[in-house]
C-alpha cells in the first residue's frame, strides 16, 4: 500500500503504489477488475498493519468492496487488549465474479485520531481459482 492515513471511524480506500505481477492487466486505479471472458471464482487476500490501537473498545476493520459497495462478506474486525498496540490484520475471501466486476479494499479504525497504515508490510493479492 502507499503511505495512507486512516481517519477515525471513516471507511478509507486502500491505495497501492506498486504491483509485483499482473498477468491480465486486471489491476489498475487501486482495484482489481475481472477481464472480459474471465468469469469465475476468485480468491483475494489482504493484510496490513496499523500502530497505536488502544484497549478493548478500539478496533480495526477491513472490508471488501465489490463494484463500489461493501459486500458484508469476508470482512475482519480486530481488537487490541492493551494500549498503543500494533494491529496486524489479514483476511481472505472467495467470490464468484463476472467480467467488469471490480474489487477494492477499505479500512476503518476507531482509535480516536488518524492512524497510518504501515505501507512496507501491506499487501493485496488475488487469483482466479476456476470458471464457475
């Protein structure tokens, strides 16, 4: 991910500053778009770190968005038990997608202030598992 500050209690789209491999040129504008003729079941993984999450009432959420909307599936919520902890968050989701469907990642945190994503350890990956 690129350096990104996540505001308090706001769903923030994660932006990515580089990619390692993209065999179908399906990743652009910080989202994965299913290429024409590639309908099927896809697996996506995402992980990141946010520092400074405090105590049992503060959390970090990771959301999967499909075509611009939270799909309310495969999301994750993490709480910390102590003050100023590093929150390491990962989640995986499998989705049946059609051509032109697109997937994005959003983060929300309720620490009370703005918290940065540790960009050097954030990742987003995906691949087609099979044709549905």
